């Protein structure tokens, strides 16, 4: 059963979906998918669905949602005589576990591929790092669980995945800069600095790409735009690293080592 959470929630076998339309069963499926092959305790599932206002009927209602999910899974597995829904959505002591095969959850595949990309970067194999990190990022099809109502538990999972996506993108930019792909990166980096106007790493990477492409004045303009935003919004100056990068651009010095994120 293939499961996708890096965008709209999708789960099913072949063309048969097992994603329910009701909001609360969707939350349960999403949380079980993100914690696949691990037991999710009943109290955690209740917290996700009801927050602090857990009704007296919560245990019975949760069991009903699990039965609904198993029905959907059974429909998706209709052509697979070797498995049934109880083998996929397993009741275990104190909770439930969704059993999957390696590579079936896109979030897990993202994390594995991104980790391999970071390892390649640390080994200074920048071409491999760029390729692997790009493959990890290509698994995303929009914001994580964009069509699922998230409670307090899923919210933390979504925040973690989103932050990991940003870190992966930063490191892919770093690898591409090391490979001398300055001009090719400029449009993408411009887009990221506009979407994240106070993100210093994206600004630093844009400054490097512009300066190394012979557009130093545009690099300085990017710095000034970041500085104005930080001063206006937070009352603070750019970090010493960004200030050193600005001085290197003003002096016409090489900036690659001065500006790349740690």
C-alpha cells in the first residue's frame, strides 16, 4: 500500500484509495502513516482527534474509526489474497500500528534520501549530494497533509517535516553553489528570498550566486532588502556572517566559503 503525506493525503493499492472522506478518520490514518511500523498509543490518537476535550465515548468512537479504516483497507486489498486489513492496521497493546513495506510512505523515503544526500555533502561529493537532495525534494507535492485537519500531534509532525524540507533545500543550494551552478540558481533563490524575506541562509546563497555570476550590485541589493526587513520587523541587524559577506562583495573578494550555511 503506497502512502503519500507530502502534499494531499493519498493511500491505497493500485487505483483503489483507502483514504476516508470524514475528517477524524483521515487524521488517524495520517498519524498512523507518519508513525508506520510503530505503535501509536490510544491516548495519543485521542489527543490528536479531540485535543483536551476528550468525550466519555472516545474509546468507543475511536474503535469505530479504526473499523472504518479497516473496511477501506480491505477494499484496497481485495485482489491481494495474502493480506487482510487486520494485518495492515494492527491492534497492539495500548494502541494501533500501521504495517508498511520499505519505501511505501513518501515521508520516510524523503528522510532516507535526504540523509544520504547530507552524507554525500559531508564527504564533499557535491554532485551526488545535489542529485540525492533533489530526489528527496521531488517527493513533495505541496505542503505536508495539505488536505487534512491537523490536531496538536500532527501539527508537530507537519512542522518537523516542513523544517526538514527547508534544511534539505538549503543544503541542495549549497551543493549546487559548490558545483559552480551560480547563474542557474539565481531564479530559484530569488523566489525563496521573496517567500522567506527574513531567511538569512537563502539571502546569503542568493548573494553568492549573484556575486559569482558578475552581478555584485544585485547581491548588495539583496542584502539591503534583507536588512530593511529585519530592522523594520524585528529591530535587529543581519548576523555578523551576513555582514562579512556584504563586505566581501563590496571588496570584490571570493565569497563562497564566507557565505555558505554551516
